[in-house]
C-alpha cells in the first residue's frame, strides 16, 4: 500500500498512529493558504505551528522518514498528489465545519481514512444505554470514566515504513494551475513574521504537572499560582498525545480533577460532532445579544474600566493565553454585562488564543452566554469584582497586565464604587454598573 500521512493536529512522532501503517508513505504537512490568507502577519499561532512542523520534520528524519511541507490550498495539493497513484490518505479526525468540509472535498479525490488520535474517545464511543447521545456532562463523565478503565492507552508501536521517493527540501508551493515551485522553509515564505515565542516542551509540562497535581483542584482558579498544566496548546496541535498524558497521570493520586478537564475537552468535541450547528447558533434561547460596535471596541482594546476583564484581554493580546478563570469572567461580562453576541467574543478569542480549539471555544462561550447545551441557568452572571477579589485578592495578576493600576491600593481593584467615582490616570472608568447590567440581561433572558 502507498499512503499519504497527513499530519494536522498530531505534530509529533512519539505515540502517533500515523506511523502504524506499513508500506510506502509520504508524510505531509500543509500550510493551508485558505486559512493563512485571513490572518495577520504577526500571528502567534502560525509561529507555534511553524516551529512544531520544523521539529516534526527533524524528528521524522531521525527515524528514516521526512516531511514534505506544502504552502497551498488543500485541494490543489491533493489534485497534484492524486497523479501519483496513492491508495489512501490517512489523517486524524477533526470536527469543526471547515475541517469536515475540507476533508470531504479531499475524499472525492483520494480514499480518506480517519484515525482516532486527538481525543480519548471516538465520537460514538460514549453513548447512553439506548444508543443516543449525552447532552449533560455528569452522566457522560461517569460513563467515560468507566470506559477509560478498560481503554487501551498503551504506547503505539511504530512499524516499518519506507519513504515515498520525492523531494523533501524546503517548502513546496502548488498553484491553482498546478504549477509547482520550491522555496526555503521559512516563516517569511508563507507571509508571516518570526516572533519571539518561547516553546516549553510538553513533556516538561507534564512532569511539572505531576508535581502540581496534589494542589491542582484547590489552586487552579487562583490567577497568580500557575497551578494548571499549560498543555492546552499541545493538545490542540498534538505535540504530545492524549494517551501519553493519561498514561502518566491515571495511576496518580489527586489526578481526578485534571482528568475531569480532559474528559470535558472530549465532551465538547463530542457535542460539536453531534450538533454541528452549535458552531454558529444557540442551542437554547432565541436571544443572541445586541450588536454594539462601540462596546465591542472598548472590550477589544481592554478599555472597559473593569480591571479583571481588561487584564484578561491584555494577557491574551500579549501572550496568546488567558487564565481559565479569567476566560469565564471575561466571557460572562461580554455576553451578560455588555450583552454582545457570543459569536463576536468567540471570534475574538479564536483570533488570538494559541490553544484555540473550535469545540472548546464555542461550547465555553455558549456556556457563558447561557445559550449552550449545559444546564447553566441564564440568571447565573459572574460578578467581575467579586471574582477578582476572590482569585486575585492582592491584584498581582491585574497589576501585571495593567501598568496604569500598579500604584492603586489593591482593594480598590475590586471596588466598583471606587472605580466609578475616582479618576485614575490613563485608565477609564467602568463602562457600566455591573448590578444594573446584570439585571437587564436576566430580564431579557427571562422574557
Ligand atoms: C470562554 C472560554 C473559551 C475557551 N476556549 C478554549 C479554547 O479555544 N481552547 C482550549 O483548549 N480551551 C479553551 N477553554 C478552556 C480552558 O480555559 C483552557 O483549556 C485552559 O485554560 C487551558 O489551560 P491548561 O492547559 O493549563 O488547563 P488544565 O487545567 O491543565 O487542563 C488540562 C486540559 O484540559 C482541557 N481543559 C481544561 N479546562 C477545560 C474546559 N473548561 N473546557 C474544555 N477543555 C478544558 C484543556 O485541553 C487543558 O489543556 C475556554 C474556556 C472558556 C471559559
């Protein structure tokens, strides 16, 4: 058999099922022009992917294989490759709308084999006893935990593969008219600037996590404790396998809360698979926010005057990350206090988050908006001041990201009255009064 191994969300050699297909193989990665053309040239995520692809190529070389890296529209690549008589293309499954449509189009040119890698379970592995889908997390979680007990998560063993004869140097550019050219494999050659992006090995993060696990549950919500794993970006791009993580933590004490988060991630992907329309539309309630460009601009520019919200947005813009607790506070403020459409917030996060994952992002935004699958009641609105008082009492996180507030006594960071009535140099007053805004939101949802 002659196969194309399409690396996408599995940018690693270790424990990768793509390397279990015997015979002649052409490992490929595609910098998809259709996606890249929409991004700004300083995109951090593209930098992360680029570095991961360079490492993958080198790791594949060390086991006698290589990686052919394309810069092109996906269909143009497969039109070109379909002339080489491959038997099939093998890739791990991806559930968002763009990916599904793209894969369907490719499958019209070449036999397409989906493999299971990105998530713990296949989309049809955790079902109710009557064979239907779960729409509530707790019973899904219970069933998933039982299934995990008997799941084979042993390390996948590589088999003998021979490399398809081709040129693996540089970046292969395929034009729509099938004209082929080659450039050096550099970020600049796909239209992006190299950024100073520190990449920590996911294996190091995993070992760190083992140390942190005893206090993970207790500490993970506190903004300056760095108590979580930081593995979301690696799970997104498969620079470490989910099975590897499970093998390391499953037998440990105190791993329950962390494993619950991993299962949450699976659950969100499962829901997106079974309810694809929720990528764009509410699962429940007709109300979908009120479009207001001015409020949206204040939010995007971190000028709402609500310290924890602005700090979160600045963290995101600066680093491509945002603490999970802050994501929840920010998304609640966006959808309930500002009453903006959750889709706008989802797109903003999608643009900047290094770990952006369609399923986790959409479902989390719908959870915050109260429009999602979860039984999250619409009247649950986070009070941003109480949240920051609880999880950033000394204002360490807020002051780290908002230099204008560094000299302010920390107790005022959580005091709406003070912020509304006192002028702070270079920092705006709160754009709204939380209690009033929350009341309006609840009334609208109730109606
Ligand atoms: C509005 C909003 C948007 C979000 N968007 C994304 C996104 O685009 N991509 C993304 O990976 N996560 C998203 N999350 C979930 C969560 O914030 C991140 O997964 C987490 O901050 C990553 O940090 P960590 O790796 O240290 O997590 P840990 O606490 O170490 O958790 C381990 C892993 O479990 C998964 N996980 C943790 N929390 C959640 C959760 N609430 N939902 C789903 N999976 C979870 C992640 O893969 C994470 O790496 C979002 C949350 C909110 C509230």
